C-alpha cells in the first residue's frame, strides 16, 4: 500500500512539474497579436515615408520603431527598454543585425539634431522593421 501511495505522489509531482513548464512556456511566448490591427497600423506607417519629402523620413522610422516595440511588449519579451526586449527576442529575428541597424537609426533620429537621412537609409530601416514585425507574427 505504501508503494502505491509513493508511486501516486511521484506521478502527481511529475504532472505538476510538466504543467508548470507548459504554463511558463506559453506565458513566455505571449499572447497572439491582432494581425489586422498591426497590418492597418503598419500600412499607415509605411505611407508616411514619401520618397520626395525628406521631412517624412524621421517620423516614419520613429513610428515603425514604436510599432515594433508594441509587438515586443505584447509578446511579453522581457526588458525595461526596447533594446533589452530586442535582446530577449534575439532568437526570433530572421536578421537581427538588420533590425538593430534600424533601431540605431531611430536612436540617431531622436537624439541627434543634425542628422540627414537619405531615402535609401529610411527605406532600408522600414524594410527591417517590417521583417521584425513579421518575425514576431504581428503582420
């Protein structure tokens, strides 16, 4: 009888550990993102970038960065800053260097007063943000 009770307790312990593991794993990946909302917001952000209007480049980049950060937060990647959340998501990125490069451009836009962006740099940044959103399952 004691052996059966011991076997039962071991089985309960194993099931409990498995359940905790499953809950931790699903919590880490975060909730499913609302693709329609992200698609709508991405298209609006993408439209901000007008090739023959350099004044639109910085705002498009900043908005794209905010959208990516929103997706990182909703997917519950850990970190107090966007950079920390991006590091937490490192395994998700198709091309991490491309996304980091875009984020660095955004930081320059926000912190430097004399930055002059070319359309090519802005468009490349937007492509990186779009891929990042795809990698997160947002669009």
